[in-house]
C-alpha cells in the first residue's frame, strides 16, 4: 500500500495510533488479520502508556533492588519492608492529559487510579501527595484558562481524596509557561500492610473463577490510554468523552470490600482495571502467571445497553477490579461484595493455554495470547541526539536595586508563596497518622501498628532539567533525600514519574535518556532503588514541548516521634548552616528562582552537585534531627538562603543573620547550591561536633530574634523587614493571583 | 466503658474514633454496621465523620434511613449518650434528632484546618470537664459545615443553653458561630470539628480528649 493512496486500513490504524509495522507484527503474532476488537485491544496494550515502548530500554538502567525491596517494578506498586513484619506499597502516577481536557474529573480519577494500584496489592492507603504543574497564572493569553485548570485539579483531588478518606499530606505546585497547554498532575499514594497480606496481580490456578467487581462498565473513557499517548492539538478539546468520571464513594466501598475479601483467604490474584480496563487486567494477570483467561462478555455488568465487545473491552469506567478466586470458594468472596452493596459477577475461568479468549454469548470474538499483549509490544530504540535547549549559557548582567525588594517579590511569586489555599482544601489529617503535613520539607505519617514512621518527599524541577536533564535529575533525587534527612528519616526507596515531550523527536528523546540516566546514577548512589512509576510522554501542545520534568517521590523511615519543625519556635537559638554558604557563579545561577522571578530569565546550568558531599551533609542533618539537637531544621532549596530564612520566620519568630562572603549579594542570598541545611539549635557545640564528625562544613550565621528578619552581608544591611510583612506577603499571594 | 462506633458505607473517621477511645482513652469500643438495629451493651454511641453513602443527595440524607439510625434514636430517647462528629452531626440533623441543618460552607470550598472553639456551656455530658469560655484547638474538615436554622430555633437553642461550642473565627458562615449543639435532653451532641483527631500526643494537640473525658465522667456518674 502506498503512502500517497490512503486506504481504509491506514485510516483505521491512524485512529488506533498504530503504525504499519506494528500492524504487521500483530498479523505475524496472530497468524491472521485481527478483527476490529482485537485491533482495539492491541492498540491500547501497545500504547506508550501501557507498554513503555519508547522508554523501556532506558528504564532498565534504573536500580530496582535493595535489602528493603520486597517488590520492584512490574506489579501494580512497589513494596518496601519497614520492619516488624510490616511493609508499605507506594507509587506515583500521572493524569496529565485527562486533567487538561477535564481538570476536575481528570485529577479526581488520577487519584482514584493510584489508590486502586495500592489497595489492589492488599495495602490500606494512608497517604497521598500530589505534584501539580500549570501554566503561569499571570499569563495574558492563558492566565484565565490556567487558573481554571488549577482550580479544577485542586477540587478534583480534594473531592476524591477527602471522600475516600485518605489524607493528602503534601506535594508541590509549580507554575511555568511550558505547562501552559499541558498541565502535569502526578499523584503519589502509599499504603500499609503486613507481609502476609500482600496480593499480586496473577491469574494462577487453572480452572479458578475470574470475578468482576465494582462499577458497571459503560462507554466512558474508551481509548483513554491511547489518548494519553498522543500530542495535543486543537481537536483535543473535543475529546471530553475519553475522560472518565470518578466516584470516590464507590472506590471507598471497593477498598473496604477488597480488604475484607482478601481476609477470607479465597483470593488468588487481584488487579484493578485502570488504563485499558478489562483488557489490561485480564491480559496482564494471565501473562504474569503464564495462564489464559476465558470469559464471556454477557456476564460483565454493563451500564448501557447494546455495548459492543470493542466498547466493553476498551472501556475505562472507573472503580472496577478483577480478581481470581480459589475454585469452589467464589461464594465467600461474592458475599463480602454483597455486604458492601457492590456488584460482582463470575465472568470466566483461568485456562492453561495462555490465551485471552473473549466470548460474546459463547461465540469467540477475541483470541490473543496474553503475553503477546502484555510483553510483546514493539520496543523502540528511538534515536536521540543532544537534549533540546533554546537558552544561552551566558547570563545577563544585572544589579539588584533592592535585595529586600527581591526577597519580597520572590515570596509573593506563585512558585514560592504559601500553597495553603490549595492544601486546606485537602483533608490532610484523616486517619490520625499525619505527624507532619503539607508545607514542610517532607511529610511524615506514622504507622500505628509499629513504632516506625514514613517520611515522603515529592520533587521535580523542570528548569534544572531543561538546562541539563542529567544533572537536573540528580539534583532532584538529592533534594528529595535531603528533605527526608532534615526530618531525621533515612531514604530507602523511590518512585518516579517521567513527564517528557514527544520521544519521536531525537532531541526530546535525548532529554528522556539523560534524565533517566541521571536518576539512575543518583538513586544508585543514595541507595534508593526505584520500585515503580509511570512514564508520560507526548506532553506537548501545538509543537511546544514541556520542560523535561521527571518527578521523584522518595520514602524514608524514622522512629515515630514529634517532628522537627521547619520554622523557628523561639528566640535566642543559634542558626547554623550545615554545608556552609556554598558557592555560585553566573552560569550556575541561571536556573534559580531568582533568575525566574526577579529577572524573568533562564540560562546557564543548574547548580553544581557533588554526590559525596551531599551524602555526608545528609548524614549530618539526619543525626542532628534524630539526636534532638535541632529546634528547627530546613533544607535550602528554591530561592536559596534568603527564602529559607524567611520561611523559618513563619511561626512568628525572626532572625538576625550576619554573613561574610566574597559572593555578590544576589548570589550569596539566593543561589541554590545543593547540600545545605539550616538548623536552629540551643546546642550549638553539639551540632558543630556532629558536622565535624561527618566532615561537613558548618557556618554559624546568626540567632533567632523577635519580630524581624535582618540579614547583613559583610557588614552591609541588605534585609530588615518585619516577620509580619514577610508572612503577609507570602501567605495571601496565591489567593490574590487567583482572584478568589 | 464501651463505645459503639457506627460504620455507614462511606464513613472514614470511624477508625479514628475507635483509636481515640481504645488507645488514647483505654476504653472499649466496637464497630456497629449500619444495618444493625442492636445497640445493646454500649454505654455511648459515636456517629463518626466521613461521607456516608457518598453524601449523595445531601450529607446525611441517606444515612438517616439506615436501620442503625432507628436504634440510635431509641438509644437517645432512652437517655443514652450520642456524639456525632462532622458527618455524624449532619446525620443527626437529617434524622431530626438535632434541630437545624448543615449547608455548604460560606466560601463554597472544603476546609481542613485547626481552628479555635469556645466552650459555650459546661452543662453537658460532653463538656463537663471544661470551663465556660475555655478555648480548644480542634481541626475541622468539611465542605458542608455551615450551621443553619430559623431564628426561633436559634433563640431556643440559646435560651436553653444548648449551644455547646462556638467558633472563635467562624470559618464556614455558621449562624451565630455555632459549631456544636445539644438535644433538648442534653444527651445528644453534634459538632462539626473533630475531637477524635486531637486525642493523641503525636497529633497537633490533645484538646479533643476533654470531650471524651467529659463523656466518661458523665457515664461514671450515671452508673453510680
């Protein structure tokens, strides 16, 4: 068939986003032509979203094992041992494309999907965090739309998480023009269970019944997975029907019923129906176990009449689960779902021939090997060149008119201001485990059953990664681990959400490859293997790619205890910078918040990072926190020293700081050099001794005082402002920019 | 003492109430499924927070028809102590065990934060451990917490000293800043804030414990 003479098959392949080559592989695997339903099934299972066909060869570079890891990638979520016979399951997942098309439902179902990934393994979700990114709120062209998307996403997360009863304990919110037509909504969830309560998505045991539970299947969300693997065009606005509608109440019932059904001992395997719905859950469960699944569509509970096999198999209706029971014990399971008022039905059986065999009133309508769907997707070795960037290495010349004015401007920026308006819409306390909630360096939830708490940090930095994807990715991992260390936690494992543009463009593919390699190096170094995650590609709108934005979620463990606060609790404490004042030059200043908020520019390279130095710093910070030497501790991140100091004053206690540095004032106060932690202490000699023992420089920079923040550099007074003014500037800025 | 913690489909603060009673107070508790009509053996009943029946129709509007609510009504009519927190308060008003209604917050948004509550009366089994005017720091977490009633009802509540807590800085537009009220018999209380969330030294404060301790004091006095 020639390219210039389109025929019906080409048109069909185009709507299914399959290439000619992929179609030929399907013919070869089947030994015949697929029918329409089969073509639809292949198209979703082989979509980028489900198959990772562009990223898989590079994802292999990530470390996945350690003594803590009970389950690495490949299951619904990774599992980490936390001691005392308990474990946590956690993962991050994106719902970027749906959240652009329909922000409220897109974000809500994003929360729903990741929660199912956690409880399908048998764990009760006890924490959610979200990393959300939008276009700038003050954009002349798109500001109104960006504000509407933010509002919808926040309300969607709020609606779903609150009703489900899981606390949303933290996250990050970033505004950048590159997310203008392509917001990022990455949701992390974590759950807890005992080692003997772990379930897997495996359809084992020939003859075992296959049971469908939860919401009925409707026509919503058909082709969601392939939509999520496409670039946006003007026509995307017409895709609303491919976004599903979430029902958190149904999900809550599903959670309780599943956990209760698991206790019967009659469940062999279980998997949620997420992207690609019934297709994905049946073929993956069969593929993992090396078995087949034979079922009849007439048994599948349906919301609408006259649904075709194609529609039923590709529907992405929410709040559904597939499970395999021990033969003869179906009733025990069905009874539990009856108790919770949920629909359930035996739809088929596990077979020994490895085939996904779907019938419509007995007639076979689909017959494909499970492993051809789950494991035989084409792998692409996409060519890559140098990572795309379109900014200079050299920075502009500039002189600050008022460092204090710059600080206030930065605190009022939508990136650095208080996100209270957002997180007060989330129930961050339900289940009474939240020891440190939103707004701190890391969130901490306690495990009631043991004496251990889990600290979590989510981080991404599109600007750093745009300047240098490899170094940017390493900096993110370092920052996450530092956030955990500041509160006294030892980082143990990671999950990642790789948000990138179109991998078919070699310079974008290069961003992905270098980003993954940077993550791999840093995660290996900090001994935080990646146990799962999500890849979201094709994040571009009208040819504009997003900044490469890997988002990392790292979990750490610490003994349960009152948390070390971020803000200064009282006057008279010594302020120490573990890691010292750091160093910076113009090139490495180009990715900072100062460059963005004050100069509205981007250039150069991200801050330098020395992994060994970072590791020592983290060890010192962790020891200071755990041995009770810190009255407050805070990582120096976005906005550098001056912003960290300002944030330290938000409990109402100020600071008088005096530093000596050869750096120019803007660099000294706002550079974002890694490996620095600020500690407020009443035990200065002990803190200095800990630093010395770890070989970490420590600089005493001042004391906490009442009422104001004062910063002197080489004797010159650069900042002198009341803590009230700092707080007011920071606290209300988001609401003001949203006009609410 | 033994507390019954009612579980409706969609309740999600049931575990927290259970934990506060059993672990923080060292008393007994059992979950009571919504289709049970039996509250025998319980000294007090808690209707926990959450989204019973998904808040479909209105918060608490479906839950009021649960079989367990007939038992709760009987239990309350017999003088038993019933405390409804958040969604529990909403259910009690929908069931007409308490007067008034909880409608959308003034700002039309869900609010989760720790607020200050003023103790409006100590003449109740839920506040006898407090002093009048005492300020408690207790979290709220709701989208529909704006207490609303007609003027006559509000006047009557005040005249009969049945307002139990008031917000210091009214976060949701509640009439007369009402955060919690008592039944005419004073043995049923509904409040929007969550005392069970501040009953543990690791949570932000332990002010909520005093509500439970008041109940224990009242129960001990009764059984004497």
